[in-house]
């Protein structure tokens, strides 16, 4: 009888995998929402808009080949487009594909047009730069109540984009950290301010 119960439990385990993912995902989203200054509904809306915009851009094969690389980040209703494409026509296509989603207050288009979009290794380097900046934000201890998880850091072709719902002194401190991180050519602030 014990062997039968064991086999039944093993057979049901794959069916529970999705439930575990939903519970774990909810716990992670809930933990993140504790630190976020955005309302939970805004966090979910931002995520849905971001995924929808990425999907709309990826429907155009010409935007996903030849090292064209368009990133979409949405924070508090502000949509950031960054990356590189090979022509103005492709930039316009990416912009038009991402434009017009309900809930977007402002669209910041920082897509660069270049003959040589960054390749795989440069993108890996950008990910390393993002990690350096995020780690540097942990060292900001002079501001009471500062939480580095409230700042979104995105790097594209050596340009660091900072987003978040922050106070002016928090934005200044985060910008200083980003400017001094290795691999950063430029810092672009796309903040919303609470003060």
C-alpha cells in the first residue's frame, strides 16, 4: 500500500509544478512590492505593457536579426526604448510598434541608429556593467531610507539608463554611482520624482 501511495504522489508531482511556480512567483512579486514605491496595480500594469511592447516589436523579423537589438523597459507608466538598429526606418518601426499602449504616460526613445549594432559580447559586457552599477547602489548608506531596489538599471552600448520613483537626492547619488562604474560611457536619467 505504501508503494502505491508513493507512485501516486510521484505521478501527481509534475501536475503541481505550475502551482508551485505561481505561488513562488506571487511570493517574489509580493516581496518586491513591499520595497516598491509604485502601487501593486502599477507594477503589474508596467510589466504587462513591457511584455506586450516586446511582443509587438518581436513580430517584425527585421528588428530581431542582423544584430538589431531593441530593449523595452516600463516603469511607472514611462516606457524606455533603447538599443541599436541599422536604419532610421527600423528605429521608426520599433517606435511605432511600441507606441500607443494604454497606461503609457511617456515614451522615451533612446534607440541608436548605427551601421554596426553591438554583438553578443558587447551585450554581455553591458550586462556586467548593469551588475556593477546595481552593486554600487548597495553602497549608498548616507541617505536614510534609500532602497537600491527602487532603481531600475538598464545598460545598452555603454549607456546606463536609470529609472525609478525617487527623491532628488536619491537620483543624484545613484547617478554618481553609475558615472563612476567601469564600462559606463554615459548616464541617462529617466526618473520620476517624489519630492
